[in-house]
C-alpha cells in the first residue's frame, strides 16, 4: 500500500497567526501518528513563515513515525537539517514571494552544488529526496547527484483536475508525464514519492501509477480537519461550559 506522509505546515501557519503556542504542531503530529500516518513532513522555510527550528527538533524527539524535513539549499537551513537529523530530507526550490512551492527543482542545471549537498546529508545517515517536475531528464539528474529518492510534483495535475470533474486530455497528459517519470525513477532504483495539491478527489488516479512509495499531502487534509474535527471541538467546549456553569 502507498504510504501517507502528512504535511502539517499549516498547523504552524495558524499558530504563527497569534504566536501563542497553539495549535501545537507536536500535538497535530501525534494525532496523525495515531490515525495511521506513515510519516510527518514539515517545510522549514527560509523566512520561517510557519515551521520554526524548534518544531523540527521537537518532532524529532517525540515522533515514532518517520520525520521528513523539506528544505531549500541554503547554508543555515541545511545546518539545521544536519543537526536535527530527520529520517529524510526533501530538497525543494523556494521563492520568498510564493504561497507554496511552485515548481520542481532544476537538478539538471545544478548538479555540482546538489551533489555536494546530497552527499553531506547522506553521510549524516539521512535519506535524500529531491522535489522535481515529472520530467525524465530531471529524474536522471537526481540519480546522477546521488539522491535516494525523487518526489514528483503533482501540482500541475491537481490544477488541471480542478478545471473539470472529468479527466480532460490535458490532465491525462500530465498523468502520463507522471507515469513516465515514475518509470524512469524505478528504472534508476530511486524511491518514488509524489506530492503537492493532492486531495480527496484527485488522489485516486495517482494511486494507479505503478511503484509509488509515498504520498506527501498537506493542505487538503488540514483543510478537511477544520470541519471534521470542529464538531468535537465545539461539543467539548459546550460540555466544559455546561460543567463549569453548574459549579
Ligand atoms: N511535497 C512538497 C515538496 C511540498 O512542498 C508540499 C507543500 O508544502 C507538499 C508535498 C504538500 O502539498 P499540499 O500541501 O498541496 O498537499
């Protein structure tokens, strides 16, 4: 079965809106763990807009399941990753102005720098993945720089899927691109992960792609949790008020 890594960055987005410690990233991770997630993913962005360094350290200490840290290649963040020692690191491109990771990393044109970063992380016992567009040449480049895994970007597929509830040709083409890139990854003995923009409606088609090891899903799960978890939160609060009113 394909494993589920849950990205909980947006628990931290909410916490950072007030900076009063809630909702707790650790608590969210433990709930995911209890619910059967295979791993937890957090993105330590250069601008620290959501996840903070201490989140990565806390998660490392508390989690029994896999911790996957997403980082861009900057000296400071790489230093934190090497110190935290998550089970895996996914190297992603990063732009300050973007709302979320927009495209895959251009590994093909950055082989020298990436080889050295991958080697540092691997020497530290960390499994290294690289987030790339579903492009055969980028997959080959990941293998050449010594990565253990690729994470294929499903963002374009997800956007195309949203444009129609039926599978448009364009969406099918993008799925085929993901399938072709997947074949190349397996051929090169790379662990095959996929993610970005996956939700309750579009994930089914991606499940059919052969050889996928793991999905990394964040936004749709956290969005759903607002409603699915809210009922109990309201019920518990009502009970608490009721109880205290009777004192
Ligand atoms: N994989 C990578 C590399 C990402 O950067 C993100 C977004 O942080 C995800 C997966 C999860 O994407 P989403 O939040 O759209 O499910």
